[in-house]
């Protein structure tokens, strides 16, 4: 099994409300991938807790795949490419890690 984790901070988009709307839209798009990309075994999206340090990353995606080959299919899938483009447009920073478990 392979776990793929991505974390983002979202850039200021005019107002705090704009940033929250961008985070909600990103979460919706990320969750939508589960139904459209069959190689995804599990997918969760969460926001940094209001109780946590506010300099943490703000959005986290955790996906599980059966193999590295399935992760590669996901990375090249048109739905993922579309969601990744949206994330690039709203992110300030990004970090990712992939590992076997």
C-alpha cells in the first residue's frame, strides 16, 4: 500500500471569507476525486484545527493506493490534473510525501 499526503496553505484571496471559500472549494474538489478515480482506495481531506497553531498548513489530503503504479495513474488522471490546477491557483505553499506502509 502507498499513502500520498499533500498539505497546502491557501493564499489570501481578498478577504478572510474569500480564503475560507477557496478552502471549501478545494476540499469539495478533492473529495470528488474519490468517485471518479478508481485507483483511490481511501481519501480524506481535513482543515487545520482552530485550536492548532495558525502557522500550520491549512488543508491536508491523505490518499491510499494499492501500488506505486496506481499512484502514477492517479497523478496523470484528467480529474486529478484539473483539481491540481485549481490548487495551484489558490495555494500559497505546498508540501507532499509518499510512502509505503
